[in-house]
C-alpha cells in the first residue's frame, strides 16, 4: 500500500506541514468520510463557532480514490456545519479527488483563516498558499478558468466557492467541474469564512495496485454486468431524473412545499423531457454508467451557456416543490444555483417554504420587497436564488437556513418549514414509507437520502430473496417493524462507499446484483493492499457512524433531534396510489422503530453509544489525536 499523506494547512500563519496516515488508522477508518470524522472529532473544539477560526475543514479522497475501482472519483468535505451546528459532511464526484491523490495527498486539514482571499495550489507534493483577491467575486465557472490561465495548465482540477460562499450563505456549496458539488451542510460557507476561494490540484504520481490480476478480473466482470443491467441502461440515458417518473406516479414527491405528494399534470417533469435538451451524457472518474446530462441553457439567465445536470434532487427542489412544471425551469435553476454556489436542495426548499408563507399571508409584499412569490412563478424562483446568494432582502433571511430563518420570520412560520436538525428535507415525501422517514430523521447530517435510503428495487423483491440479501428479516417499505434495522444496514453500506471514495449508485441502492460488503473488502485488499474481511468492513462502518453520532451528541444533539416535521404526523398525503394516499407517520410506531434502530447500533434509549459499544469499536479512548 502506498504511503498516504495528510497535509495540515494553517491559513492564519501560512504554515504547512505534512505527515503519513498510519496503517492502524486505515484499518479503523479507511479514508474519505471515515478519516474525516476522526479528524473532526479530534481537532474541532466542542462548542466552537462554525464560522470561527477554530473550526476545521477537511478535504479527503477515499481509500480507493483514483484507482481502477468502480467510480472512484468521490471527494469528501467535512467541518462543523454552519447550517446545523452538528457534523458537517458533504460529498462530490468528478475528478478532483483522484487528482489530489495523483498530487501526493489523500487528506487536507485546513485550519485558521486568511486575512485576505487565498487559494491553495497543490502540485506533486508541494503546497502553496496564493493570493486570490482577483478571484473574489467571480462565479464557479469564472474562477477555475482564471486559475488555469494563471497557472498555465488546462488540466488543473479546481474546487471552489461562488458568491454564496463568499457572503457566508449557510448552505453554500463547493463545486468542481461544471456541476459536481459538495452541497449539503454548508461547506462552501466554511471556506468563505476562512477566505479560501479555491483549491487547485495537479498531479502526475501513480497509484499502485496491490494485486492487479485479481482486481482487473473482478472489475471486468463488474463492468460487463453494469453495462448489461437493464436499470443501468436506462440510468445511462436518463440519469437520476429517471427517479422522478415512478416517484411522482405513486405519490412520493413534494409539491407546493409539502401540500401535495404528486405534481398535478406532472408528466412535463418526467425524465423523457430531457432528451430534447440533452447533448449526451458525461461521467465522473472511472464510471461506466455516464449519468450526467450535458446541455445548453435554453432560455432566461445564462441562455446559451454549456452546463451539466440537473440531478433529480435539483429537479425536485427547483421545479416540483415550487410548482414550476416546465423542464426548462429546472435547467435554468440548475445553472443558477451552480453559478452562485448554492445547495440546490436547500435553496429550493427555502424558496418553496417562503412561497407557502406568502400564500398564507404570513409574509407579504413588504417582506418580499414587492416580489410576487406565487406558485409556479419561474421568474420569482430565479430572482430568489439570486437574492439568497447575494443576501438581499428576504434572501438574506433565507440564506440563514431553517433554524435562524424561522426565528426571524416568527413562530407562525415554523409549522410550514420541512427540516430535520436544521437542514431542509429533500424533494421526496416519506409519509407513505416509514423506514425512509426514519432514515431522514436519524441521518447525522440532517434530512438526507444519501445517508441510508433503502434501494427501491431491493424492497420490491420477494421477501425470501430480500432477507437473504440483507441477512435478516426485512420489512416492506410501507411498514414499521424491522424498519430500524433496515436503515441501520443501509447506513453502514453508504458510509463504506463514502470512506472508500466510490459512488453510491454501485452498491445495493440500485440493484441486488451490485457491490456488497464482501466485494468492498476484496477491493480494499486487491487494490489498496489492505486485507480485511467483510465483518471487519461492517465494523469500520459502525465505527465511523458511531463517531459521527458522538460528535453530534457532544454538540448537544439528543433523541429529540431524531424526529420529523410535525406535518408528517398530522397531515395525510392527499394523493397517490394505494397506501401512498392518506398516509401519515404514526408517532408511537415511529418511536418504536427508533428504539429498534438504536438497538441495532448498540446505542441506549437516548441515542448515546453504550460503554460496551465504544469499547467494542475502539472508541472508548477518543479523542486520541493519533493524526
């Protein structure tokens, strides 16, 4: 296994020091999200201001990043979140993480804050802190272009913030390439607080493969399976937008904030409507699927600009939630949030919340400075995206995220805001699917589908097949009993993907035919030379997720935070097929499911890891400050 390096960069003093990651730490946390949570728990002072110099920003490749492993281009960013005050954790694809490894580093730990804007220039083992005053104010496409011109190398990979990050919007993202963004939990805001405009990397170093023959034999079989699989064939043509089709048909999407669970006449937002705009599909590093649409903005702001996307989450947030029923609205909205550097999910949810408040008279034209926040108004959505990014008027309030915006707009607004732990919920409606509802309630970073969402196709399999896949009795997706253990299992699968630096669409999220814990153990050995059993892989996942829980508990999170917005419990879904219509979450059954979930993790009734669990996972001596 190649010596894997970590760099500690103090922006306040300009000091840069480097070190190696001990193999012991790899065996405990792998890399990516795993090493990051260890670093955060050990280096972030409890109770610190997320926008203060004491907060730490981590940028990490996974253990398999940049190798022949399937879709090994994922990059993880971590910090204390300025949005939630809890663990900040976000993930992006593209080519940045592999390039970071080619440049000689697996992990960056960024502390302090610069006096003026700077960017990091990392090339083949060398790290420099360069002036970025001339880049401050540029958007996320202008910034990398200017850096590449300045460095004289078009192959430089750049991760940067836009105006939203500079202005400390609490859900500002970090973007690399045309659309790959670390959107959730406000990592762009943390970069802005440190006056860090961008990180540029270029490397020419190689990454050895421990057992090339075994690795390539397996990867050939895996790639052949992917390319022949019917789901992935559709996926490579429609991208994640294909999920809108069946989700809307059955009644599992948000419309008009949280008033409806289907989009009336919503066929116009189905994935087939992208074909007239799509110029073809693009892929992240090492991916055989190619799920990213390429297109030219067809109208409005940015017309004629070449971009990529949108993802299903962006379509849901910037079209379905705000009741804009043209695909063009999602395409323009996608361009704008990426240009300014905003989390599309948070932006869409905050705007749809404001629209419902406007409809109900809780805010008025005085609050909006005359802007008519009416359902389906594409112009209003585009303008609110700009105002949030620029922190103008109502946009300045929404830029603070759910918790602080509720305080500013008054108690009457609270009921209508759909968030968990201070992060807006996603674009889907989980009332008909209790295990999925539990998943967004217990996610360590706030409401999220990329932390534990059970794969739809696995849940539609015959029970005996499904139980064999998971290794225990599994529930139907519309029932409660067994839901806690189902979410626990998927949390572990997802965290391993993040720690290895691979895409989540390859494990069981998509198909029972794809990557398992055993496959991940084999890949860690064949490629990285880290010999692990599938049981050890599961333990690593448990360790990472439990340490995230410990971070949140240390910051004051309790069982009371593992819950859902009130509307989940009291408002039945008005539309949908079969059990998807008339659904609410039963409070007592939800609490019982939460108990089952805690028990699966080895946590007590309050969601605190037990002494026995800490000892079993080797977490009883944390913080240990080994790295």
